[in-house]
């Protein structure tokens, strides 16, 4: 209704499973899905795959696991070896994970904002991705 009235251009949904996504897509065109997803919580892998198949943007909320993904010993070791920060590894991993991935990290700090933005320049190889599990 609001879309037809020109009050909203695109529809995005949050926190849904594949069945709900398919059901919603039968009702209206959906452009994006926002579910929790990060290095430590990949429960939405099937939703991500469905988004890839349908060319929908997947927005992982808690891309840094609300800070928890940065405390992983594996991520810390990997970051130290590459001379980057754990946050950059967590974000680069997301970007490498799928072409439809659009991470939205939150921060209250300009330094973290700059650090997080430059994660887009960090390229992870297939070997890196395997090392991160
Ligand atoms: N759709 C939903 O149901 C839903 C649910 C939850 C969240 N969200 C959305 O998801 C987005 C992200 O959520 P979020 O901000 O809670 O989680 P997040 O991005 O996973 O983590 C943010 C936390 O990580 C820290 N952080 C950020 N950059 C860092 C860095 N470079 N180094 C170290 N720590 C860093 C922040 O602390 P500093 O402030 O110190 O940087 C903050 O404590 C938000 O837009 C939120 O609205 C959506």
C-alpha cells in the first residue's frame, strides 16, 4: 500500500527464515534481508544462500558479533599475522563470504569507523578463508 502510494521505494525484511522469505516474496518484491550473521554465528547460512539465488542484498546484523567475534583467539592470531585488526578480519571475512553481503558495523568511535571502513581493502584468499574456518 505505502509502496504503491510512493511513500516507500524498497522493502527489506529482518529476522526471517527461508520459508518466511519465500512467502514474503510471493506477496511483494523484497530487496534485502537483515539477519544476524558473523564469523561466530552462521545460523543464517541458508538464508544467505537464498538471497544469493534471488539476488537480494543480505545485511548481516551484529557483523562483529557485538564485539564478541573480535575476542576469538583464532581471529586475533590471524589478524596479528596479517598486521590488521580483528574487526577488519571479521568484516573482510563477511565481504569475501558473498557478493550480496552488506555489513553494517556499529561503533561510537571515529577511529573504529575508519578502521572498519578500511576493512573493505583487505582481500582474503581461499586459504585465508579456510584458515578462518
Ligand atoms: N535487525 C535486527 O534485529 C538487529 C538487531 C541488532 C542489531 N541490528 C543492527 O546491526 C547493526 C550493528 O549492530 P551493533 O552495532 O550492535 O553490533 P556490531 O556491529 O556487531 O558490534 C558493535 C560493537 O563492536 C564494537 N566495535 C566496532 N568496531 C570496532 C573495532 N574496529 N574494534 C573493536 N571494537 C569495535 C563497538 O564498540 P565501539 O563503539 O567502542 O566501537 C560495539 O561494541 C546496527 O545497525 C543495529 O541497528 C539489527
